[in-house]
């Protein structure tokens, strides 16, 4: 996984300048159901990794999301 590309894509979805592993997903102003769908779509399109809304809800931080995608991606 290209971490820089991941962080840039996630920052765009979350409508912020940048993100880091320690950032809590739920604390972003743009954190809502549409954002979650966009992240799920990113996981499938960019990382060929299915990600459910339930899995995403269980992740607290950007780092947890990155680690999950790295673990699950083919």
C-alpha cells in the first residue's frame, strides 16, 4: 500500500488538508454516512478490499483503517 496515496485520498474524502494515523475518524467534521460510503468505495476500488459499514464503525482511527486495508488487501 502506498501510504501517501492512501492519506491523500482519505484527506480528500474527509475534506481536510491532511490526515495521520492517530486521527480519530469520528472527529472529522465531514464524518457522516456519505463519507463512510466513500471510504467503503475507496477500499473496493483502490485496494480491492471489501469493507462493511460495521467494520468501518469499529475502527476509531485512520491508522486502524490503514492497518485493516493492508491486512485484508490481496
